[in-house]
């Protein structure tokens, strides 16, 4: 399956569920307590992160989708911390702040990137179900997907009412379920239990056939459209009515911390579906997103550039022929990773040893190399009738096959100045007998602090010489 980056900017998702604050105390350990055989942690850093449904909403917003979050908190500093961090990330929050009720907090004490203990501060919430349903009803017309993030903390008590409200508007309902009674989610579009949660409902599965059989029975029994079972190191399995099972193996090369991985799966799935992506591709993208987040410490989310790079690596699109729009996105992602962008341009009509040596030198000046070539009409203006020998598509295809070249694009003007203004490379390189000031676009690049270099070419190696030799001249 070939993946592409969903247009997350077109997505809108409403998350309803149990919000919580994940609090981390970090510090060093150098001795054992004299009071008990436990390490003493000298706390030197405190960190708050959104957890539960709040982490789901934060993940969706980090991908660039419009995000609304409905939940319940106490009237305390933890609620303030959650609200501030979510609002700053672009999540629109609608919290029932209940006086005398503590906001759910999961406190983790960390030392040397290892979790030593977790302490939970929580009490079941007594929410105003009618007020919550009214908030959902008011927001549903603005969204494309409703996501119920159920941690069993009491925020979600009227599941059926919320599911029916969405179905009346033909809005898909995704559920991250909790507990041993999945009938409360009857009529939802898709459930995403992990294997343990699934087996707690249907019983132990001895093999794949039994898993499929029990999953299909559950889909029928509670009228689901689909069931996505996340299976840790064994990947994830998508099952639907009267369709073949889709199994995706785990993608993670290194698992550092699985905290919040399920949140990442359902949030990426919801944002992808809300972007118009078909469910098979949405699941595959979610699987890829999970492989990124488990390599991070603690509750974390992934950004759109991270996911885009992973998709590019997965599909082999990290390099090659790109449009201007694709090039600008790729350059933005590369810069986010601290990579230096090198740019060169030319006709590159018949690729020869001189070109290859020159491009390898250019690539050594930075982390990524862009080669922009003149289109056919502009080559003719520069070189005369009979040129180019090879069309622009063929010239780009050959350049894209070189190991030194990351991205190839073309321009229609006689000079690449407009392209340089759009890309703003860190380094502009030209080959030939020029001074730096004679290089077209040098003034543009130097004006914003970029560098310009002129590299020598391999002697007795040129397209014109090759053409003349073929002609016998």
C-alpha cells in the first residue's frame, strides 16, 4: 500500500472523554533511603503534559487538524495547566470544572529516563450528562469525526446518546473503549481496543482464526462497521463486516516507552479519516505514527513534519522529482531537522562525468541537494535550436537516480531567481568559470545570509563536446 500525507488542514475532529494531567518529576539518584530499600530521587525538573483524552486532542492538533475537546476537570491548578497547554496548541476546550473534585493526575517519578514509580490522584467524576450532550450537539455540525476517548473515569456516561447524535448527522464515531462491556458503544463506526481489552470482552483467542471469528461476532453483536485491534509488537489488525482482514505488522525499530501509543493510533486514525482518507490507508498511517511515538519518552505526540518524513521514507519519496509545492514542504521538514540546503541549477542535457563530479562536490557542502533544471523552452533560448537533446522529464529522471541528489525540479524562466526566492537555500552552487558575483541569484542568496560557491568542472567534459563528437565535428 502506497501512503501519502493526508490533507490534515481539511480535518476537524471533536474529542469527548476523560482528560487528565500527566505530571513528571525528573531527578538523579545516587543513594538508597535509610528508611526503606528504595532510591532517593533529588527532583530537579517538573513537567506537565496532557494525558488521556487531552493527549488524544493534542495529537490531532499537532497534525494540523482543527480540534475540539469536551471533558471534565476539577477547579484547580492542574485544570489550569491543562487548559493553558491545550489552548496554546490550538485545541478548543470545553471543560466542566467541578468544584471539590480533583483533576485526574498521573504523577511519574523519573530518573535517568526510567520510571521509578507512578502515583495516581483521581476520583470518579459526576458530570452533568445533559450539559455535556448539549455541548456535543452544538459542536457536531462543525466537525467531520467524533472521537470518544473512554478511560472509565466518569466523563462518558451517556455513550449511546452521543453516538446517536453523531449518526443523525452522518458523522463517523471512533471509540477508544474501556471495560468489559462493549455494548455501551453499540452503533459506533469503529472501536480500537488493544488485544488485552478485546480478550477481556470476548475471551482468550488461541490463534488467528479464533481472533477473526470472535471479532466478526462482536462486530455483528454491537453493530460496528469496523474493529481495529492493536497488538503491541504484533502490529494491528483491522476487521470489517464481510471483508478480508487487514493485518499490519509493527513498524517500530526501537521501543522506548509505550505510554500514549494507543492515543496516537486513534488520533491519527481520526484525523486521517476526517481528511477524507480511506480506512485502510488511515490505519496504515496510524500504524506508522505509533512506531514514531513509542521511540519517545512518556506521553508524547508526533508532529505533521515527523509523520510526513516517515511516510516519505516508507514510500521511497524522500528523494526524487518534486513539484515546487512538494519541494517547499520537503525543505521545511529538512530544516526542522537542522539540515543545510544546497541548491544548484543548469540544463543538464546529456549527463556526463563532469556533472556527476560537480554534483557530488555540491552535495558535500550541506545535508540536502536540490537540482533545478531549465525546462525545454528555456534550454532552447539559451542553447539554440536542436537543444535540448533530452526532454525535461528524461533529464530529471536521470538526475533523480544519482546518489548525491535529493530533489529535482524544473523552472520555466530563463533564470532560477524566482525559485531561489521561494526556496531560500542555505548554499547556492554553480560550476564553471565565474566569479561569485557573476552567479545568477547570488545577490538574492547573500541578502538573507546564504552562501555562494563556484566549483570547477572536470576538464574536457561538456555536453557540447559530446554532441560535436557524435556529429563527427
